[in-house]
């Protein structure tokens, strides 16, 4: 393990890509200084090195997407986008493409659990579409995001497209540093099969493990007044990121963009999404059903 090269690459890539250029420069300098002081030289393996570097990367503004992430299973030696897609495909194949559970509860209430990720739409689109069609005829929907730790904003838009009526609804914007441009995300004007629609009640379950793409889905529905959130405050990560392989077991994840909600004008970074009904996550389902 070449600690010097890994830390040098980390420093350079954070300065080049981090969504906040000034903070990226500051963090780059911090990593370089800590490396020169020998702080990382004692690391006995990639897992320990990843922990040390991550602690420094998150020491200024606490961005949980910014980290040197350890993987027990070796990463494919591919460019960033291809590597992330390969990892997502491998993970999705083990997790039914992100559809964790569908259940009919008493009173014709549908329970749909998504996770552990909202995998890229190229991978998960058919499974998500099928799941949304299954729950469409329910009288109420409980959307369980307590274990949804990230995902594709296009999948967020797909799910939301089944939960509104009529004209497209503006869900979220994402500003990208590299392109210096903003992409808007709206519900789709048409979805395959029946839709749950825009009037029946929705409860969204959250926990501290709800993160990133899972948080966006909860936050978008909350800000638009389409759902009531039940559970605990979420993890607080609103910055989409890229992943870069620096070692067979180390991935540098760098946020390159930030969400801007059209209703609030901001996002949930650092604060998390706060439910209207705050209860321990383990009790969220019971509380949600009682509130219907």
C-alpha cells in the first residue's frame, strides 16, 4: 500500500472536484499537511488509512459524502463512472434491485420498503416501476425508507411520478460544479401502468440510516406536502458524489454537486430531514399506521 501516493491523490482530487472550491482547497491543504507530519504513516492497512483520512476530510464541515471509503471486496479497476455503475450492479443483484419488501396490511394499506439503495435507473427502473404498480390500488401507502442509504435522483423522480396527479411537479434541482450548471428534476408526465395518484394518504418512515437519495425522496414529498414523515431525523447528506478508485480496497468519494429544493431553496445537508411525527425508528411503522 503506497500511503504517500494515496494521500497525494486524495489531496489533488478533493481540490479539483469538491463542490465547494474554497473548502476543497482548505481540505486539500489539510491532507497534505497531515501526510507531511507522518499522521497517516502508521496505518497498518487500507481500512485504517481510510478511517484516518476520512476523519480529516470530514473535520471542517462534516460532509458525510466526503470520505476515503474502505471496501472489503476489491473494487474493479475502471474509470469513475464505470466503476460506480459496476459496483451498483453487483450490489443491486444481491438486493432485488432495491425493492426490499411489498406487503398488504389491514385496511388495504400497502407497505413498500426500498433499500438499501435507489440503484441507478438503468438497473432498477423495471423493478421500481413494477413495485409502484403493485401498490397503486391501495387506499394508503407506507413508504419505508429507514434503510435507504442513497441513490439516483432519477429514481426519486420515478417514484414520485406515481404519487402525484396531473401536470409535472418540480421536485429538486442539482447544481454541478464541473459543468457550472443546474439540472431540474420533475415528475414524469406519463408512467407505465396504474399510479397511486396524488390524493390518497402517504406516510414515509425515516431513521438516522436514511441518507442521500433516500433523504431526497423523503424531503421532496415533505416539502410538497404530499406525505407525512414518521420516525427519526435522517443522516444529513445532500451532496451527490463521484467515486474514484485509489487502491483495490479504497474509494475516494467526492461530492461534486449540491441539491437545491424549489420549495425551501435549500437542502438537508448537515441537518437531516425532520419528521412531522418523531418517534424511535423501530416504532415508526406502528405510529404511521395509527396516524392514518
